C-alpha cells in the first residue's frame, strides 16, 4: 500500500495540485484523498468504497488505474491471510506448554468436580427436607385455608409452588420488566454508483442539489425527516442506520423517497424517466 500511496502523492505534486483542488474536481473528500496518499486504509469507509475512490483519483491524476487496483487487491489479500498464518504459528509454538499445564491441573480438576458434586447433593437433600416439611403442614391445615408465603429466595419460591400445586392452586408467575426501545435519530448515507442528479432535504432545509459522481459517499442526519430526490434511482445505494437498503430504483428512473425515524415511507410514484448524463 505504501507503493500506491507514494505513486498517488508524487503524481499530484507533479501536477502542482493541492488536496482541496483535487477534492473539488473528484467530489471525494480531502480527508479520504489524504488517507489514500498515506496508505491508511483504516480511515476509509469500506474496501468497496476505497476501490472506487482509488480508481477515480488515479484516473484524475492521469494514472492507469488497472495496475493500481490490482496491487490494491493483492495488499488486501495479504492482510487477510497474514493473521491466519500467525495464528497457526502461535498454535504450533504454544501447543507443548498447554499439554504440560493440563497434566499438572488434572488432579485439581478432579478435586473441584468432587467438591461441586458434594455441594449439589447437600443442596438437593436440604431442599427435599424443606419441601417435605411444608407439604406436611399443608396437609394438616384446612384445604380452604391456604397459608400465604412471601418467597425471598429461589429455594423458598420453589417450595411455595410445590405447596400450591399440592392443593390444586396454580401459582402466579413472576412479572418481568421489559425495557422500552429507544428511537435513534435518522442516519442516512448515500453511495453514488452512477452519475445522477440529486436533491436532499433535511428537516425541511435544502442541503444538497447538484449532479453527483460515482465514488462519492454522502452522509445526512435529521430529527424529523430526510427527503431524497434523484433522476437516476439505479445509480444511488442507500444505507439507513448502517444497513444496506439497496438501490433507490431502476436506471434513469426519477425517484422521490422520504425517511423518518421508523424507516422509509412508501415512495411517491415515479415520473417519466430522465437522462442521468
């Protein structure tokens, strides 16, 4: 990735361009362009968008994007396989020591298991005594006068249910508090895949109205609604709260869609398809 970054930076310096000038021409944020020139792929939104940014930026600088994208794919593949190889090496290195530790603590495990079984046996025996005592009291009392118990632990609650079932009464299940679901703000991202005309309104305010180019990633957040209008529904992919909602529509299709806190509202019927340029 350092080789790609150096190539991009040298090409921009050779043309005498600044990052701000490149941002205005490519419609890619200077922050992402700088990340490409530094080889910082962690600062890019995703690998798919990184490839789009890299293709547009290299062609803008007059470079052949084919070899650059091929080299980028090789770098990503090597980064994916490197942790796996290291994990296998670590496993082969540490495997003998793990076996020695298991042999040393095997006796402790046996003792711990024996103690655990003994404690469980004592608890079961004690619970049997408590249940028998309560059952005897319930049988001695009148069947119409059922004593009221206030369980303070799991053992007492189980004993109470046994008594109620013995006299033919169904115990009342405990209530469960379900926390309310909090509603987040409207978070909408548009990934431009084809050239399109785009208009965006956030809470009634016009924030975007222009022709957009492939590779751009636009982010919008609103409190009440976000309205999107485009002349090429098949060229814009929507992400609502981080989830891919797919393309807005078909190629060259005029689409008007509204998002609120609950999600997208049924879109307005499309008008006659217009050319996306």
